[in-house]
C-alpha cells in the first residue's frame, strides 16, 4: 500500500502517520511512501483514492490504475471536490470510477453514481458517505468487469485546495454562505485579536448588523448565523453563551462584534 509521508503536527513538531498508514498497520499491510514500489508488487491494477499527487506516465505504463473520485466529473476536478461542492451550494455530487491519466482527473469514467447533498451535511459526513459508495462501485466493477470508459462531457471546474483563508467567516457575506463554510470544519472568526473556531451553526432569516451578536445569533450580510458550538484558542468547545460569560470583563459588557 502506498500513502503519503508522515506529517508534522502540533507545536512540538512531532510527525504522525496518515490515517491510511494507521489502518494498514492494524491490518498488517505493508506501507510505503514510494509509489514506484507498487509497480514491483505483482499487481495487475492499482486503486487510487485521494492520493493528492500527479502519477507519472512511467508508473502508469507499468501499472494501470483506477481512481475513486468524489465528484461528478468533469465538475470539481482536483484536490477538494467535496469541500468545493458544499461551498458552491451544489445540491448533488457523486462518485466516479475513472482511469488515472497524467492529467488532473482527466481520465475516462467507467461508473458514476449521483448523491444528494444534505442541506446541513458536513464535509466529513459527506466524505464518509461517498467513500462507502465508492467502495461499492469498485467491488461492482471488479465483479462485473470494467467495460469501456466514457469520456468526460460538460463544463470543467477545478476544486482548489482549501486554505485557512477560505475558512474565515466574513460577516458581510450572506448567512447561508457562512453556514457552508462552517460545514467544512475549522471555520473561524476573531474577537479582540484572538481566533474563535465556529464548530456548529445554523442559518437564520433574521440577523442584524454584520458581526454583531444578538443572543446566540450573529448578524450577517443577509440574515444571521446561530452559533451552536464554538471553541476559543486553547479552550474546549462550548456554547456561545458560555464563551461570552468567559470573556466578559468584570463589571463590563460582553463582546458585541465578531471579526475584530
């Protein structure tokens, strides 16, 4: 099994293996970070899922590969198809079983399945659903035979990697858009120069002045966002009311505006 190298995490700089490496270790499966080793394993076909790197032609010539991609290609080729579908407000996405080519998710598609996106579904929950469906498609294809792939038809869009700035809550934007950002995980805003994570939220029709707090609702450009669970720097997750009590100065008013 090939997976990406261990990553450095946390302030201590210690590295930790990928989730794939952890799962492989539990199952007693050998792991490598060198994809060239896959060509020497005696396999007839390689399966790629969220590998995140372009595979070179010499590797593909030695070992044909299939990719389980979490979108309805050619929409959302690239690194973050689940997250970009949610951010765009897509009502549907899907899974494609496709040929791996040197280009970025350009190969022909053997099978695809459309999936509805729940209005409050998180990126984590949707990814888990698509992973299960992708596994089912793969087993079905291997059992029944791949057949011939169909070329991708339609408008091409690209799913760029999600950067920290993409997760910042700009309170001048509509609440429905802010809710989509929260659904990705690790959404953040600021108060008094400190970062505040917004872990769970719900859009509301009524809001107020953008960034101003009204009970547990924060005003947005359109409507408001009800903050159900937040996490200040170095603290545990909590309700907005608990957070406000914790930051209120003795004898003074609590914070009235986020994004400051």
